[in-house]
């Protein structure tokens, strides 16, 4: 429904709406600040630990800073709190795609994906994180992920050259392979359900046409300045409009791999990444469950 409304609404109305919404959010944050409702890094550390995050975790985070409330030092506090919680033996990952719209529209106008300089369109926290000197960013042009930790190379280095960004060499698959966790901080599957796509590459002959039939050539400038081209598929917008990702939440809760939590003022989801992939494969094979048919085959 959201995609249909977006398609039918004139562009100038969408721009006005987004601007108005941003002003309202900023006003609410300033109101929180004036009332002394300020969230510190120490508050975040305590809350992250209270929901089950711990030293040594491999953690992939999707986020919305404004949903948390007024954070004292903004994205810096969130990132530093997460890094402190997972510790030096853990790995922190964040998707930071330079595209926030349909992949097809993005790839058709892409001149070059610059690993070092193309900014994230997935929020202030992801942009702050990707700019950390020791964070390594994967080189897939549509769905790059940055990682900070001792296994950053394992999570990111083989993403370049994959025909889709969700294969078994992707950070999205490898967070499951390593038994990691996924935190949806102020977001949900509907607007940050990237890991759900690992199902579509993990099974043979996935039954829905999720990819556009054309394969694209994309130029990628690596962190060392070298330029290469690679082939990539992108999602079929017509199929993307049929997603019902949040409809999977009850199933994952029932299976014990997802729990609803709170960080600051943000509703959040904490997910067992390995359990997520295993459950998706099992439920797809047995009951036809997908993000397009969360209640099973229709």
C-alpha cells in the first residue's frame, strides 16, 4: 500500500511531505532536549546490554537516529556504545547503501560507486560509522556494508563481483553463517528487511521474479583508488511493490528468533541471524512463506 501511494502521489507533494515530517521530528527532538530528556552513551550501553547484546557478538545494525530520542552526541554516541558493548573481539556491521529508492532507478543512473566517498543514504548512524578510519566497506555497488572488528575482511572482502548482493559471500549471509545478531533500531523489516533477501539466493529457482531481467555493468572505485567494472542484478520494482515484510514478525517471534525491545524511545527488533535464515528456508520449502506471502502460499 505504501508503494502504491508513493507511485500515485505527485513528486512535489512527496517532497513537501518529507520536509514537513523532518521539521516535525526535529521540533520533537528539541522539545526532548529542553525538557532534559537526553540519552547519553552510558544510557545506551546499559540498554544495549539489557536486551542481550554482549562482548564478542557479531552484530549487524539497521537504524534511525531520530526514533531513539535526543541522543547527547548524536550518532557518535550510538556507534561508540555499540562498539563498547561488542568489545574488541566482536564485529559491528552496518549497511550503508548510497541508494534509498528502487535499485533499478539507481543503477540506471549510476556513474560510479566510490567505496571511499559515496555517502550512505541509510541514515546518520550508518554514515558516521562508515567514515570511521578502521571500518572496512564492502564493494558491492547496490548494497555495501561496513564492518569494524577483527573479522572485517571476512565479512566484506568477497562482496565485490557477486552477481547479487545477498549471496553466500555477502555480509548479509555471513552474519547468519557466524551465528550473529541483527538489531533493527527504530526500523523494521518493511524499511530495512535486507537480510530477508538471503532466502532468495539460498534456494534453487526461487518462485517469484524478484530480479529485473537485465544484468547491469557497474563501475566501482575501490578504496585504494582502482576502478573496476562488475555485473550485478537489481530488484524488479513490480515485485518489490508486493513485499509484506513485517507480516513475517509473528512467525519469527513464535520460533523464538526475534524479540521486540526498546532502546530510548525507539521500538526495536533483535533477531538471531542464523535462526532467521534457517527459518526462512524451512518455511519456504514447507509452507511457501516469503516476504511476499508471509502467511504461506496463497
